[in-house]
C-alpha cells in the first residue's frame, strides 16, 4: 500500500529533482514558495554557481534557524539501484531514493513542521529562519560559509540552529549531535637527494629521513579530550615516494595527514607542535595546510532541553548527546555564536546505493521539529 502524508509528498517532490552537488534543480524554489505562503521573507543569496537562501519569519526575540542542503552526492552505478535514484518510491514502508536520509527527508520534515506550527500559532513569539545551501556535499566554498559571513557582516543574530543532518544511529532520535570535532589537513613534502642505491653516501633517502618524524607524529599524545570530545586524533592518510625502480633512492616523499581535534586545542597550537617535531628531526620540508573548520560545542541549555523534551514526548526515548563523526555546515553557523545541534534520520545508508529511510520516521521527525518549536515559541 502506498503511504502518503504532507511530509512524504514533499520529500518525494524534492527527491525527484536531480540536484547533484552543486546543482539545486529547483528544490530551493519549491521550499521558498512554501515559506513565502506562510509569511516568511526570503532572500536569495547566490555565490558563484551555488544557490543559497535565508528566510525569516518574525522580527524580535530569539531566532531559531533550520539549516540544511538541497544538494546530494552522485548516484553511483544506476543499474545497482532497486529504484531509479531520482524516481523515489515507498516500498513496504521504506522510502528509497537519493537524498532520502541526506537530507531531503529532513528538509521536508522541517517545512511541514513549520507550516503546522505557524498555522496553529500565527502570532508566535521569537523568530524562525531557514538557511539552505546547494553546496554542502561539494567543496563548501560558496555555500553556508559565505551566507554566514554575509549575515555576520550585517550583524544578523541566530541564537539557535537545528541542522537536519542524519544524526540517528539505530532508531530515530537516539542520537543528537551537539558538537563536532575540528578538522584540518597537512600536505607534507620531505626533500632528499635522488641517487643510486649502491652509493647511498651520495644520496639522501627521504623515506629514511621521514620515518622517525612520522613515527613520532603518529605516537604523540595531543590531548585528553574532555567530557564532550574524545582525544584529538592524528591520522596519516597517504604516503608516496619513489620512482617505481628498485635501484633508485627517491628525491622526495609526500605524506598527507589529518587532525580531528577537540575543543581543548586549536589549529595554531597543533600546527606549531607539528612544525616543532619536523624541525627536531632536521628535515628539509614544505607543508601546505587545509583548514576545514573549528570544533563547536552546544552545552545543555534551552535548545538542547527543548529537543530532548520533544524527542521524549514524541518518540518515548531519551537521546544521547554526541560529538562523533565528521564535519557538517554546523561548524560555519557556530561562528555566529549560535547554539548548533544536528537532528535527523538514521544515517545507515547515506551516500550509498539504494539510500533509504523508514517512511513513517519522516512523519515522526516532522512532529519532533514541531514539538521543539512549541517548547521554545508557543504562546
């Protein structure tokens, strides 16, 4: 039997649009029409090839922002999908299609929650806003980060933010992300001198030179973490050296590494420590840094309390607060001094072939979002 509801109808409409990053494929226009119909003022904020918008209803009081992205990752081999990825279907209560979990299901749940809340509370206190991008799955250069910079420049205040990333693990609402680790990467080149392996005194082997330093970096204890974050993690992701010949000492070694770091440390402190270790080993090197984002943390307070209460009432479970996993656009929004929490569907199939969610879970998610609004803003 085909299931239907306002949330599922909207999710299917959004999922039917092939918005592979950074394309939007009309998703934002659909959302904008729905929001304008209930009194939102909508501002399109395109940067480069990326479509973004910021919408707001209300002019005073705390601002609760729903944030998310309309872009999705590529489909992968089409012949491996049970249903065409942009022709979503509900089969035995499961909604299949690209974006079901990440994150068009969340976007639909947000829109329907706000529509229902506004219809019941047309004179609600506070402000409700949306910050939507089509550049979360891509290079994230012209998306949320650019919108946030523009909002900061004009002194816009966003007090609370719910990012619709798929945070749940085993059942809807079991995990909410109240923070994320920071992330940055290094691209390290260690210079030696190429030569013949039979005459090592005439060469400088960068592999031999690098090994003690890389070993020390891999075994350094960076911090102990804290109540919300695990200890900082250093991982070497790629090493390359050599010409392919067995009788040549290579001239250089390239190593790429990544830090996922807690709020106990920052980019500058970690960078200084890496450089001090490399310098201690008297290496001739170049290093390029790619800075992906600061850690952020939202401690229990008004927003977290409102979310926990809504999940308890709607789903009859108490969520766990977690900061594990990768990064999200929440790291950019946190720059505004905003309390940021991620809450969305089960993440088991995100970015996979046959991405799917339990269809009814999106209806429940919408009711959870509406409950949060009630807890914060109902008169």
